[in-house]
């Protein structure tokens, strides 16, 4: 019935996975498991970074927002897809599609921006330790995060306004599991989609600038890490920092490739896989790559799961787990971190 009225309906028809009912249920269950895993990971991180007074440095503040972002990002697309697969009805209302495009594009840009800020935080902690607490002042961090989220909203408004200003005159069938902008552009039969291309090109340039900034930050980090006398310390640093750089590169490359490549009238399985790579995989992997490999986060997580009590404040040296700081002053907040045996920072209290 939906297929019969596909040209006249107000909404869109999402057509992606197999027409086989058993396979649709299987896909829905796989998406559900991934979604529940992602929610659990990110909610745990948000909880422990909120409750544990030890985790008050800028790094953990940014990790909390990254988890909130990832939780929101995957919630934009996957729950709708699960519902469509379970019901066997791919229909999505016009208003729902607008909201999907807005939140998806907003959160995608926020992801790029906050990963850029986090890379600069690591650069400042490792390469500019004497000035770290001045550069990453808590008030400055809050202002930066506010700007990041507001810029995401502006990005979403630009994309949404440009996308839904075009005239959809073809059958409203989207060969994706969400309202994907490249697929929506295929429904236009005129050149009124040029505004979307302009917005996409502008955001691609900004994303490229962010990526270059991230790479430069890690180049400086690696050059500093190479001066660490301990081979174990260097190995620990690289094993932590390289996955961070890989995740950023993976997210940006797949997303930009999907937005800039020519769309095909006969979608293949690879099209779906590419979209999953930048919509589902990053929110699932980010908690494991950025947070749950961190020793302080592991300790806080064990304390939470075992019913332990989160005690008072303690000052931590500005360091990413595995990317250690080399030296700093003792004039900030009564602590003096020292680099010990190429492994971690030792906190020396001055009461």
C-alpha cells in the first residue's frame, strides 16, 4: 500500500536491507545490540565523570561531552531504523526526516569540532605543560564547549534549510536506513540542490582544517613522546595516541567520501556499509578508544560497579593516559607531577 502511494505520500520510504523478513529481524536485533552497547558505554562514562571528584580535569570534561554527543548521535538514526525493520514499514514522516537531517548534521560537526579541541588539550598537556592550567582554564573550556555545540546547531540549520528548499519530484524512496542528504538530493529533478552542495563544500573545508589541526597536534605530541627516555613509556604513549588519530581519520574520511562521491541510481551493499562506518561505528568505538582504556576511568568504573564510594578531590597532572607530561610547576593547585620510569605521572602533594 505504501509502495503504491510512494509518489504522492508526504513522507519518505526508507528502503535498505533485505526484503527477506528473517534477515530484517536479524538486522534489527544486531542494530539493537549495538545501540544498547553504545548507550551503556556512554552512560557509564557520563556517570563516573560526574560523580568522581578525581575526574575534574579538562580532559575528562571533554570526554563527558564526547560521550553525550555519541549517545545523541547514534540515537538520531538507529532507533528509527530498528522500528522500521521490526514493523516491516520503512515509512518516515516529512517532519521526522527534517529532524533527522538537522540533528545528524549538527552532531556530526560537533563530533569533528570536539575531537579537534580534545587533540589541542593533549597537545597543551604534553607539549606546553608549564602553561597548561592557564591555557585550559575551566571557564575557557566551558566557553569552548558552548561554542562547539552552537556551531553544530548553525551547521544543522544550514544543511536542513538548503536540503528541504529543493523540490522533490521523484518517487520518495531513500535507499538508506536514515534520511541521508546525498540520497535526498537524488529526488530532485532540477538544479535547486546547488545550495546543499555549497554548504557541504564549506563544511568539508572546515572539517579538513580541523583534521590538519588534529594531525599537527599529534605530530608535536609524537615528537615530544620520542624524547621520553623509557621505551616502555614511548610504547604506552603511541599505543594510546595512535588509535585516537585513527578514529578521527576514519570518521572524517568515510563521512566526507559519502557526501562528496557521486550517488548511484542502483545502491549496493557497500553504500550501506560506508554509512554505517560513520554513523554507527564511531559512537560505539569512541568510549573504548578514548575513555575505557584510561586507568583512572577503569578505577572509577570498578568503584561504581562494586558499589564503592567516590571520595574527595585530588589533583591530577594534566595528562592523557599513555601520553605523559614531562614536567610542570608546583605553583598550580598544590601539586608537582614528576615523570617516573617512563610510565605515568607521580603526584606529589604540598599541604
